[in-house]
């Protein structure tokens, strides 16, 4: 899990969650988060293999995201989520 002040577009989150299905980042069991959006709102997302949900919701204090799985390539995940 990470906290981040990074601001995303909805397209960024869609691209990231779609990439998790590739298997290139390890065996992802679940990912979820609340992150700031470029339009001032907050994006809430949930991911399980083959299914993603992206919606708008109440503000968080700072962006938070979590990826749960096995054999995770943390360095590649940080790049995918634009944190590195």
C-alpha cells in the first residue's frame, strides 16, 4: 500500500487497472484505492482479476492505493501507478 498526493485522470486509472490483468506485475488478487482526480474530484477504484470498478466518491485526505497478491513486482507497480 502507498499514500500519494499524485493526481490522476479517470483514463489513467482505467489504463492501470487494465494493465493489472496482463500478469506482468505478479499475481494480483485485489487492488483498491482512493486518489485525487485532475478535475478536483476523487476517484475510487476496486479491481479483482477480470473485473474493475471505477467511480467518483467523497474526498480523502491524501490518495491511497493498495495492491494485494503474490510475487508482486513492486518497482514495476510503482511505475505503473506513476509513483516512480
